[in-house]
């Protein structure tokens, strides 16, 4: 009996040794969640194609804007611009300056064969000769009156004639002076049109042989200083209270999409256009030698209090339903999707009310690609 019981116990112990799982012997197995990445994160492999196609930049903090970007246009600063017409009638015989040339004040622009010039010179010579004659007559009258030869009224008549001749001589001399002619050195009937200021010739409306008229509708030359330009805004009535004199501006143009130009409000129109309900605002702009008149611009008035806000390019945003998201680099190769709250969104940039801090690195190019990978579970 004892031998049978001992055999039964031996069989049970051997069976238990075969049915005991090996995993139980090795202890508890780690949970898969301990090694899984978060659902809103993408991990990029070193030197992968995905990483090469991304552009990651630190978040920029800028001065807050008071309105959405306004449509504007770059124009001449009229304080540094001269539209030059001819003061005489004639015909162009020689052009001294070409479009795009930089000229100095007093530099010759155009030579004109002008009968008006000849008439002005002839009038001055005639008046000068008559003045000399009347001066001599006055001197003779004084001698004769002193000698008692003629009456005193003869002297008074000579003095009146002398005054009239002197006035005519001054008039003709002033005429030559207004034409820029030195009365002591004039020669033939040709007239030279000169630049009244230094700058660049940005327009020319004259060719050799063309008739030149003082009452022409268009100027012959336009000279301006290209370093001084205006940004002109047609400001909507609803935004009038958000713009004031001296306010700083951010100006962007299509030719330089990644560059900002600074400006300042110089003048605000005194009345609205009755049709468009807009008022014209002129702003000085630092062109850096890059801006050109007639360029279209997007002008953003900035906060007078210099309040700072977070700004990111629209290319960094992902919109899903009612919410907006960005991808933030939490560490090298780790990109995390984060929900943000927008404050103001324009054509190129958006300002963030909540969800980002200055200095954080955000995917600004390739956000759609990262979002697609995240949705695919990669």
C-alpha cells in the first residue's frame, strides 16, 4: 500500500513539471504599451527621405497686427520725385540722358531748338539797349537842368522813361533766369533742359525730332530717388480707427515672399471715396534697393503698444474639422502633433493665441506629409 502511494506521488510531481509554463518560470512579460510610441507622434529615421523633405524652424515672436493684411501698392515718394516738362516751345534735337540713368542736379537732359528761346534772348537784348539809351538821356537831362538850359519837367520825363526801361530789362532778364539761362553767356536759340534734382530717370516721353510744348499732358522726364518710396493703401472705413500717424507697418511683396520691409504711416486722407468707402493712406517704406513703383504689396499695420504674438507660416498648419494643428519637434527625430488656437490668419501667416511658445521648433514645410504618415499608422 505504501509502495502504491509513493508511486502515485511520483507520477503527479513529474506531470506537474511538464505542465508548468516556462513563461511563469521567467517572471511577468513586459506590456506592449511600455515600448509603443504615442498616437500623436512620428519618429523619423536618421537621414531618411522623410527627414530630408521637412523644414523645421523655431517659432517666431513678432509685434501684433491691428488688422488683417491690407492691399497696397508701391509708388513714388512725391517728396523725392520731379516731373519735368519744357518751359519753351520747340523741337528736340539731342537727348543727353536715357531711361535708368542716374543724374545729378543741373545735368543736361535734352537740347531743344526753340523759337521761344530766340524771342526771349531778343527781348532781353532789346530791353538792355533801350535801358542804355534811356540812361544816357537821363544823364544829359541832368546836365541841361543844372545849366538852366531845359525845364525841370524834362528831367522828370527822362527819369520816368528810365524807370520804364529798367523795369522791362528786369522782366526780360528774369525770363532768361527762369529758363535757366545766364544772360551774360547765352548764345544761339537752342535751349537745354536740365535736371532739377539728383536721382534716377524712371520715365522718358521724348525722342529726337518730337515737338516739345509747355502745355503737354505728360512730362518729358520723371526723376526720382529710388531709395525713397511710398506704400499706398486704400484703407476700408471699418479699419480707420486701427491706423494712426507714425504707426509702424510690415510690408510684403510677391517678388520677395520671404522678406519683410518696414514702413511708417506718413499721411491719412481727410475724406472717404464716396464710391469705394475707402480712404487713402500714404506710408514711407525702407525699400533696401529692391522695391519698385507699381508693385502690389500686402501691408499690415502693427500694434502701437508693441505687443508681441506668436506667428507661424500657414504652411505649418493642418486643419481638421473645426480645429488646427501643428507638428512640433520635441527632440531630434521625434515630431509630435499638437492642437493650437488661432488668433488671426492672413494670406501667408497666422498668429497663435494658444498652444505654442516662442523658440519651439515647428515643421513649416512637409506638415501634410507627416500628417499622412501619422494617419497611416507609420
